[in-house]
């Protein structure tokens, strides 16, 4: 089955770029799908490229097709640059209705999350996502900042962890310091077709209300008191 989709794409390249060998076209298509070889594409049964109709997101990996073509000898002189070749295949799978989702054309998926995806898809609902922490703070929150990202990739998918802050002002009359919630947002992209086509992103949000120095001191003092009380009871032979 996987050979069907890759063959359709390979045939398109050979038609579009005269002189391209069939073996080279297959390897370039495999690289487009994120694999180091055509054999690796065929071996990946879980992420079979024939599942394109299940994909919602496409994240092109331009570097893979660049690295693969560098290893192929005798490539046709009619081929354009690697990014153009990649773009041509993206347009082809869309025009043939093999893929009808959204293309994330980005060099850094973590930065893309910070600059584009989260501001559009999470920011409007952030107060709802963190409603328990917001209620605890008794504050009005307005300023959202997504600061840094960490990316973890597996054969199953990509996990992007973004840290940031949600800042506002307290409704308590005696509180002058800003209210700040430290956030950790996890975005999971499950692979479903090749290594570059993904299912609908899943977003998980966690937040912790930042405590002031006085709160930290009082909590530490309370912990110390509890520890001292426990030790005293133990020394006196009282069961606790």
C-alpha cells in the first residue's frame, strides 16, 4: 500500500522533471516524507504514507530531502533546489486531494508554537484552561508571554513543551505586586502518515501561582513548626 502513494508522487516528479530516474524519484519522495531511504518508508507500517487522508497537519522537513539528494549520484540537471522540490511535492499532494489539512511551513517548530500557534489557539481560552489557578489568585489576568520551548521527537510523534507566564493585577486592596502564573504548555503531535504528517494537535496546560517572598517564608516557617512538633512528639514517645 505505501508504495502506491510514493509511486504516485514519484511518477509526478518524473513527469515534472524530465530525465529524473525512477530510482532517484523514489528516494527523493521518501526523503520528502521524512525518511532516509525508500526502503525505510516501506518498512514503516505504523505511519504508512497511504494514511494521508487522516492527517491534519503537515510539517515539511526540508533538511531531509537536502541530505538525501546529496547522496544520490547522477541526479538530473533539471532538478531545482531542495526546498523548491519539497514545495512542489506539498503542492502536488494538495492538488490531488491526497492531503487536505494545514501546512506549517516553519524552520523551528518550537518558535512557530510561540510566535503563531499558541497566540491563535490557546491565548483566547487561557483563562478557562487555568480557571482554578486564576480563581485562587483573585486577580485579573491580561498579559500572556510564551518564552521558551523544548522539543522531544519519537517515532510516535513530537512533543513541544513551552514555558511562559500569565500576568495580571490582584483585586485585593492590600496587594500591590503583580499576580503571575508560571505556565507549562505541552503540545503533542501524533504522527499518522510518514514522519511529517500529523494528527490534530493535543494541548495540555499547567499553571502555578507564583508566591511572594513573604508567602515563601511563612510556608517554610510552617513546615519547620510541623517538623519540630513531630520530633518533639517522637522524643516523648507519643504516637503521631
